[in-house]
């Protein structure tokens, strides 16, 4: 894969493509990048990340390592029987983290989410439109039941585990189309995978955070589609909301930032939150999540 092809698949901006070429012209960074690729991005040789000094140079090297690992990822997808087009769409995730790094650290590189990108390159997580999902995951929350007491999902049931990239709005239309594509993906490539529904564990669904969103928020609409459950894991909400900046220095803060800052000043600790959307619920409305939202709202 050429740098230009990598740029096209990842949807790099001209500035990001230029940064990649500059990294590839730096012999020390290339050496680091090959080491990272061999030990992380290439499935056959993957193990622990190499012990290299953290900082700007390492962030840049990880960016180039993703490029060096792209051809191995294509071959790995082929061996797993997954279409290469899914890999190309999945690779767009890297741009969100490149821009996160530029926004927070002034570096076009992978300053964060390094192990996450490795999972995507290995085909453990794939992207299908607006959302991403694990290619295999088992429910790890409490048993959930419907109004009649029948189980909707119980521990270790197969689920489609959703992930929400930070590179776009969570409107119900695009999320519904994405979830439908996932169901078609599993039907074609994992017909033996009898999933119970869509599960998502995210900082966005922390019960302490949800009231801080404005009433018209897409997050609140999405959360209303299913059943919530507690997750006793500390979340990186402060970084997600404020980046590397002090909450008190944010100019023109959003409603969420204002509310989150008050919560943090009071000593609050954000947690992850869980959401489960039953398969039969989304299939009943043919993945039209707006219909599901209206139906659930009427029932409430």
C-alpha cells in the first residue's frame, strides 16, 4: 500500500498526508515505526509495545506504524474471511485520533488510543458507517428483562458491542443505518453468531452525565432506545469533554462542558454506563431508530 492509498482509505486531510510523508522521510522515526508495526500492528508478530520514550516523536512513529501495518492488516482480514472494504472503512477511525492529538497536543500523530487502533487493524473491531462494533463480544452486565419478566439478555450472551467514534453526530438515522449494516455483516460473515441485541458501554451513558446534555441531544435520544445498566468503571469523561485543557480555561463552553465542570469541582467521579438495545426491538421497526424512539417515549 502506498502512502497515497493509505491517505485515501483513512481519509487524511492534505495536512495529515503531508505530516505522514515527513515522518516517512525521518530515518529515526521510520526505525521506530517499523518496530511498533512489527510488535503491535502486524498480527503474526504482535506482542507487547516496544519500550520507547513517550512524547511527540513517539506519537508520530505510531502514525507511521499504522501505515506500515496496513498491508499485513489486509492479509489478516483475508485470512479471517472479511472483505477488505470493511478494513478500509475501519481505517478511517485513525483520523479522529490524529485530530484529537492535534487539537490537544499540537501533534499530528497517535498520542492516544494506540492499542485501540491495533484492535481495528487486527479486525477485532470493524466500522460500518457511523458506528463500530466488535466482531465478537459477550454481554457482561446484569440480566435484563422485559415487562413480563422474560430475559432480554443475560451474562455471556453474544451481542453486537457498539463503539461510537468521535468524528460525527449521533443522529438516529445514521446510527440506524449503521446498525442495520452490522446485522447484515454478521448474517453474511458470522451466520453462527446468534446475537441477542446491541450493547454499548460508554462514558456517554453515565447516569451522572446524561442529565447534563441538552434536552434535544442525540445522545439522550439514543439512550432512550434501550435498557441502561450500571458499570462500575471510572471513565475518561474529563478528557473526552475538555481534552487536555483545564475546564476553567475553556472559552465559550458548551452546555455539557459547563455542567461537567461544576460536577468535577464538587468532587464528582464520572463512571462508564451501559446500554442494551434488544435485537427484536430494532428489527420490529426495520432499524428505523426514530420510530423506536417515538414508541419508547410513548410507553414512558
